[in-house]
C-alpha cells in the first residue's frame, strides 16, 4: 500500500526540516515547500493526503490560500501550523477551511497524533452489506442492480451499481481514479485509468441523461465526487 503523502508549506527552513525528518521517520512520504508558488502543480500531479500549512507565508496569508483551494473544490485536508494563536485567529482558520489548527511553538508528538486523527477521518469507507441506499432523488437497489430516479427505473450493470454505491457512500469526498480502480475494479495497477473515465461517463448518461442534475462532478486532475 502506498504511504500517505503529506505536503508541508512553511517559510521557516528549520521547522520544515524538523517536520520532514520526523514524518519521513514515521513512514509518510513528504514534500516540503517554503511558499505556495508550486502548490497547485503538486496537487494536480500528486495524490496529497494532507497539507500542513503555515499562515504567515511570504507570498500569501495561508488561510486565504486555503480558502481559494476550497473555492476550487480542492478538499485535501489541511492542518494549520501557525504562530497566530488568538481565538479569533483559530476561528478564522477553521472558517477558511482548516481541518485542524496547531499553534506554534508546538509539540511534535501532539502534531503527529493530530495528523493521524485527520487522516483517519478523511479515509473513505466502502461499507459492505447494504441492500438499498438513497441519495437525493436516487434510490439504489443493490440486489437487482437498479436505480429508481424520480420514479423512473434505470437499469445498471454490476460495475455501474458498484461505482454508484461507492460514490454515494463517500459523498462529499473526492475519490481519485486509483481509489476507484482498487475498490470497484479491484485492480489499481494493471487497469487503465481511462477505464474509469469511460465508466463514469456512461453512468452519468444513465442517471442524468439530460445533464441537468449534475450528480457526479469531475474534479480536474484528481477524480470525481458526489456532493
């Protein structure tokens, strides 16, 4: 299984090296940056499981940058690691999109525990042994591989049923193609990722033939999500 990958953005070189050393020793893959210049490139090219971000960056205030990410539907978990420590600062951090907030100076062991907790909360669940699930005006019957949408029967293939089930159970989370391949096709290595794109396209055409309801959203460079 691939290690969780953490992106650290902090303009303090000593803190950056301290975090990189400790997290690498704990088995994480780590990318460190002193500013946000190439953050979007990394998020588009890599699967980042968590961002640790300072707020007092030289190019932009960290919470405003995270807010911009959220407005672009980039929902990668974020922990602020910041010297801004007032209650208003912490509240603002959460409002802007933080999943947790750690004040400098910090205890590295406490930070590790918080990292672990955030990653556990964000880990998508597959939830087995469910016969029927509902989402908005969709009723999905897993036994007969059929969706009822606004009272109209929509027949699905076994693959389409499994795909829609997984996405509904993880609604609000961006699911990348590797995760979908592993949990629907049971193969994240030998199956071409374009297979996911084709399957999603067919599923969308079945459950939303007029393209009006926009159940499934494409998150460019990452994967797909149901709100």
